[in-house]
């Protein structure tokens, strides 16, 4: 399928080579943010993801990272899954994960708040993509990090940074008419009550270990089941009232 119309500039941003470094990731995210209109729900996932990525890149924990090269590679590989999913969806690729289609198919649907788009995208990206990004990063580094490894320590340190940055990020999303309505009705609290970013990241690490031990024949079945559940959760986030 040829991508045309208003989505062609967006497709051109995300259909190139996979980002090789975090600087390339940030350039693409900034370009997407500048391109998309406020009425496009994708803008609010991309904005939240951009804010989180910049915080991790610019504000390492006290004492620094234990394996900065591994973490920065993971960030670049991880973002590549987002860009490829978006490119595939815009192409009409039937293999686009359900978890991503749930959010991307609702980009212009009225009555959905910014926070819902942002967290539905985070749900897709973390619950579907992060375990695969971990496996690919570890393959490139020829590692199998355990729970006591420097890599896992850095991974958990990111959770601490997320707990710091998320309140300000959510406050940003809760500005304007849509955000104010979400705050006034308690919608943000209800969404966060059943989806937590740090818990999802912990489960992604565990799922990556599970996938690594599966045979080539069984792994696609596990991934399909995970994608189906993630898509259902994304739709629940988008329809939360």
C-alpha cells in the first residue's frame, strides 16, 4: 500500500533506517511532535515518550549508569520498534501488532483525552515491544543479564527516574480542555489504577527471559497471546470514562 495524503510526511519520518543512537531517536520524536496537530492522539503518546526519553538521557542517577552503553543501545532499539509499528500501520500492514492498532486506529476519535492516548501508546510500546527490544539488545551485546547484573540495576534505576518525571509529564497532558476534563472526572486516577508503567517494565523483563527459553515454534504463540492481551488493555484505556 502506498502512503499518501496527510500521513505521508509522518511516514517519511519513521520509515527510514532504524535509529543507531539516542540522538537520532530524539530528533525523530521532536520532528513528529512538531508535525502532528493537537487533534491527533499520536501526538500525546509521542510527547510523553519524548519527555521520558530526554529525562533518562539527560539525568542519570547519582553515580551514573553501571553500563551506559547497554542502556543507550536499549533505548535506541526500543524506539525502533515504535517507529516500525507506526510505519507498518500507515502502510496498512496486516502484521501491525494489535496493541499498536488499538491506539493508532483511534488517533482522531473524539471524546478520548490526551492522557488516554499517551498511556495507550505506552501500554503498546512497553507490554508488546520492550521484551523484544531487550532480547535484541542483549543479542547485539552477546549478554544474558541476570537480576543481579549491572544491566538490570540500570533498568531498575530507570524506574526511579520514571517515578520522578511522570507527575510533571501527566500534568503537562492535563492542560487545556481535554486534560482539565480528565482531571475533573477522576479519569487519570482510574486509568493509572489499572496500568502502571514501572510494573509493566518489570513484567517486560520477566517476559523477555521467558521468551528466550522458548523454542522457535512456541515463541510466536506466546507473542500472539501477549499482543492480544495488550491490545485489549489498550482499548480499555481508550474507553475509560
